[in-house]
């Protein structure tokens, strides 16, 4: 290798290392490696092929200078190829006038080699196993055939390609394992919820059957109530699953805060009467109308108010307040030090209860899907959906709680989503 060639090689190796630690994807990094390999080794064409013992084809991960039809097809047949010989013998191969007889035993391969003046094919190895090949071809008579020194150079470049491919494989496997774990957690959570609801349905049906046998209408009414409550819980679970599983842009409209709160209170009033829980609201005049998705924010408030009622053992108060967030506090509430877009006016919608409070260790997990402190009474998706809806509005959720002193959930809701301007994704803050 001459001085200029040595300099070119080390420059290429440096560029490859830079590409490997860049945020580029697998395809872009492999293309960079192949471009630098063909440049450094003066190749007219080249490819990086992925080997799978179960497939008769070699997948083309990167290609340069090959016929468009071959590149578009995205693979080459393994049988009879130079790459097959390299894979089977686990050693690199220089194909030129001196070595061409080694692979001419296969007629189809011989026809391919006729068009190549000189070629290099080296194995890509990861953990001692061959995962593919790096291939370089020279067609021009003006170029000298490849030498053993060229082979040494391309093997170093191939080792970098192998590292990139193996890292991508490991990352894909890690993502797949996380995905499977998430699916398992979701299925387990849904199964647990449904099992509890089915138990309730069976209990209600049993009461109705007993009432029919004894013509006991009070017992019949009690059984019907159990059935109704569990059907409502199944409906709520389905709605929560739909809300949590899909991304959506809020359909904002001018909404009366007082009317919104009153609608929530009307929904839970019977439940409050059963537990002697007072409902109070306090709306600041300059926060009486907000631009939000009314139905979605209603769901958020209903989730929080129902949770607040459940947190009160017997007798107490649930209070819902709405007030504007002062301009000087908007940035810290929505994004801290993050520069945000213009969110318009911002309100703080607070649900406060006089309940037992949330344990400090649970503050870290209450927004996780299927986490619930209400045993069989909850779906475990209510708070997760609430946070998702608020964040889709460009807002965030804050929690304050003390054992024995109650809990306050704050929904920070901007008039316009700063996400649209700055891709802000505010996070839940516990304090």
C-alpha cells in the first residue's frame, strides 16, 4: 500500500467510525461503508449481502454500481455465487486470472465471473459466525487485479460492517423483547380486569336467579344493580383502551368550565350520596371558558373525580377548581427550561380530595397502564388515559399528595398546543 493509499484508507476508516456513532440508521451506515470501500479499493461495483442459512437467497443490504434490476430485486441467488464459496469455506476470496479456476466448476458462476476482471469477497463475522459478505468488483482493464494487500484492507472495512449489522440485530431483538413484554403486560392487565368483571356479572346473575326462585324483588333489584355496575365497568374499560391505544389531535372548541364540571358532578352524584361526599366547584371569572376537546377533558375530570371519591373512606369533600396560570409561570408549568411555542392562555384545572392520600412509592407508578390501588374496582387505565389526553392537548399533569391530608391533581391545559411549534412533550410531575 502506497503512502497516498494508506492515507486514503485511514481517512475512510475514520469516516466509517464517525458514521457508526452517528444517529444514522443501518441502511445509511452500510451505504457509507460500501461507498468508502469502493472508493478506497478503486472498485466499479460492490455490495453487502446478508446470509441466512434458511434462505436460498442473500439479502442485499447495500449495493453500488450493480445493474438496476439486481438492486431493485434486493437479493441474489446464493447457489453458485462467489459469496456461497466464501460462506462455505469461511475464508476470503480474491477472484482474478490466477484464482478464477477455483470457482469455475459451476457453469452459472463461470458466466458471471467472465464479466469481472477482478473481485474481492470477504466474510462478515459476528461472534465467530458468518452473517454475510462484502463484495467488490473491478470491470476496467486499466485497473490492476486485486492483491492480498487489498484483501487485508477490505477485511478491516468488512469487520466494521459486521459490527454495524450485529448491533442492529441486537437492537431489533431488544425492541422485540420489550414489545413482547409490553404485550404480555397488557394482556395480563386486561385479563385480570375482565376476570373481576365476570365474577361480578356471575354474582349479579346468581342474585337474580335466587330472587326468581323466591319471588324476592328486593334481591332481584340488588342483582340487577350488580349486573349494571359491571356492564358499566366493561364499557369504561373498552373506552379507556380505545383512548390509550390511539393517537389523536384534540377537537378543540370553546367550552364552559362550569357546565363541564356540573356534568361530571351529575354523573357521580349518586355515588357521592352513598358515601356522604360533598362536591364543590370554584371557577375564576377569567377561566370560565377554555378551548379544549370537551368530551375528552370530561373523561379526564370524571376519572379524577371518581378516584377522589374512592379515596375518601366515609364523609369528606371533593373540590374542582379552575384558574388561569400566570404568564410568568406558563413556561415552568409546561416545559421548564424548554423553549415552547405560543400556547395562548393556560388554565390549571384542579381536582382536590380530603381522602387518605397516595403512598410516596405509588406516586412513581400511578400513571402506568394497569397499575391500580383500587383492587378490582378500577381498570388501571384511567390515569394513564388522563395523562395521554392532557399531553395531546400540549399540557401536563401534576400531582401533590400527603398521607392523611388528601391529594390534588392539576391538569395544565393550554389554549393552543405548544407541541405544534416546538414538538414539546410535557411530562407528569410528582411533588
